[in-house]
C-alpha cells in the first residue's frame, strides 16, 4: 500500500533530506515552499518543503509538508492547478489532514489532476490567518518516476 510505503520511507529517512527512490508505478514529487512563489508574492520569513508520492495507477497521492517561521498556525493546505509557476490555478484538492508540523496526509485525485501533477502543473499552498490565499507556495515537480507495475505490492 502506498501509504505504508511512504510512512516507511519517512521513518527510515528515505524522503527527508535525501533523494527518493521510486517504487514501481510511483512518481516522486517535491517543491520548495516560499512566499516568493505565491502569486502575487508575499513578504514572509516562512519557508518549507513538500515531498509527495503519486501512485500512477490508482492516482493515490500522499504528501509530507514541513515548514517553519510562518506568521501563525497553518489554517489550510491546498493543491491548485493547472498552473505553471508564476500563474494561479483553481483549488483542485483541499485536504482535511491534521495541520500540525509536519503535515502528513493523502487522498485519491482524479485522472486529470494526476496528469497535471506529472506535467508539473500543480502547486501546493500553505495558508495562515494572515495569508488566507497562501503564505507559502511550491510548484510540485516530478523528481523520479517508475512506470512499471505498481499497486499494492
């Protein structure tokens, strides 16, 4: 199960601060969260990272979001798209994950959203009360992919 594989990878440090190793049928994505990436840019000391794994067969995505120095507590995270860096898109996923630090969650996305993720046309926003449209933003970029047989191995 993809969630179990991500949890094991996180527990062993395979995704935190290291290059992720692809498992069959999975795309690994990551991005740098900054206020400069928000459109229009916001002035914040906050920074962070997002790492995610998309099962290319089931369209299940799981993510690990870490951040620091925000203006206040996180009020929401959202995936937006389709949009290239420097442009805005519609919210396509608004997870109901626990918003502590770090944020670990997942969901199943539509085939269209999965295609946009693989094309680099989805970004993640971290919102706070001071910046409800997003204090931090990261364009999700595929870092590795294995198009072999996937699923619940």
